[in-house]
C-alpha cells in the first residue's frame, strides 16, 4: 500500500498548518485537513484509518502530539480531499486529538478531528500512517488512540507511512 500527500518545497502547504488563513483557523488552530492519496491497498480492504502524530513534540511538551485520528473511512475514498475532517465528517469517525487531553485544557471545538501542525521551535517532521483494515472497527466519534490500537490489532491488512515536514 502507498500513500502520498502533496508537499510545497518539501513541506506541508501553509494552508494546512501554522500559517493557514484565518478562514481555516478555529480557536487559533489550523483545522483544514490536507489531501491524502491511497493506492495499492489490498483487495480485501474494507476501510481505512488515519493516524497523524508529531514525535518531534516530545522535547517541547513531553509526549507525542496527536493531530488527527480517523477510522472507518470507506474504500471508495482512495483520494481523501482537503478539509475532509470538517466537510466529510459524516463519512467516517474521528478520534480525539491531543487538545482533548486533561493536561492540555484545549477548546472542545478543536479537541476532535484534524488540528494542524504548529511547531513552536523548529521544523517538525510529522508522521502520517494510513491503515487498510479487514473490517469496520467498533469506534465512535471522540475515540482515543489507544482505543484504535486495541481494536485494530488483529485487523490490519497493510499500512503505509509518510513523513510530512512543517515549518516553525
């Protein structure tokens, strides 16, 4: 399985991160998700799931920052369009991001679905993983990453990873 995300000069386009225009921001956070193209998934795939995290956040905040969790994405969506997190939210379930954590005290309007990169110190390299799954997972909106890990455990047919740099 392969995945791709369009980059601009090797970086995530500004409209999906820290330098997004005002109409793509909510509570001072970027909320317009980037497009993803999925190819060569196993023919037995029933749906896809997304995990988008920032391991470079550990020295800044002490933990891996979760930016987007989505599951039960239909196999007909091999091209996930820009802003799918907001505009197509009825097509799949989305989990909590790190703004939902009790250590962060984030705004509930941005605690689930996509919230874009805002690296405070230097360019961060974000990790996008897309999973091909053999069944629909018993997850509901606002699930946690650990819920996905446990329920997907025996259902992953394939996975692909794409590193996405975003500028500070």
